[in-house]
């Protein structure tokens, strides 16, 4: 049975919505990803492979999340978006600077990102971060320039070592964390700074049944 909970994000008015048992027949999604004949693509920003999820997935996700929003008294209603099968495949030492720090998906607080876990809890969940120099947890249109100028200056003065962030650093502090659980969906505003909690000893696994396999979606 689907269960819904929320996690307030400190320092903001936002909350993370967590839906367990998000989809019926979740193992069939993994089967579909392997059998639909489409080849996943290596992404420029995402540290791994992605390919579109079926249209039926998006329709079901929108309906389920809108119902959860009503129960959680979130005023937004979502009607469109994109959903992708996603698998982290890049070794920590090969990450770019952008992949080694938290990121925001879009500077809009009324659009939402979704991570739907189809993998073992051992691969780690999702964390929300504060950018220490400015105190920002969310990056909106109004604060984007401030964030980017400060971040560029910090990275130019002190470059960071490639690797997945998983906890506090000089520039970022974790303010909220949601563990991974199979068939759990985590929904949060796209403007929040976030990152997957990928272990330092992460070893890429290209098998969707045993690797860090998720569906990621962006909804508006």
C-alpha cells in the first residue's frame, strides 16, 4: 500500500514529499528498460546513462503525485514533464567539477524533480544541501546570479577533487537526507540544491537489476 510522508527542508518554506510503494509492479519497469530495444545515452551533466521512460509512467506519476500534494496541502498541481530511466555509471575519479558538488535542476520553486528508486538501499538516497558562503538552500531566478558568481569565485580560488559528495564539505552542508528504498519516490522543488548519496567506494554496475537504477522525472 502506498504511504506518503513529508520532510521539511531547514532554512526554507519547502518540503520533500516521500511516497513509498510508488508504482505497482516496479520490477516490470526494469524489465521494460532492458527489453524495449532503445539504447541509453551517456549524458553531459548526469554521471551515467539515461533514456526516456514510457509515456504511461509519466501519466501515472503525475496522478499519484498530485494526489499526494493534496494530502500534504501543497497548492501546486502538476500537468506535464519528462521521465527517464537513469543509471549512475561514472567512477568517482572521472567526475567533472559540476558532478562533484550539489546542483539544482532549474531555478523554479514550483517545478519538481522526482527520484524513483529501483535499486538497493546500499546505493544511497538523496540529500539537500546549503551553500555555505551565501547560505542558500534553493537557487531561484532572483538568486541565481548571486549563487553562480560566488560559486565560480570559490572554485577558481580552491578547485575541488573529483568525487561524489556525500556529506558536509567546505562549501556545502547537508541539511536534509532521504534514504533510498526500493520503489520509493522522492519529490522536491527543482530549485533545491541536492545530490545523490553515492558512497565514496562506488563501483559502477551496468546491470539494471543490481546497479544504481532509478527513474528521474521533472514535472511542472
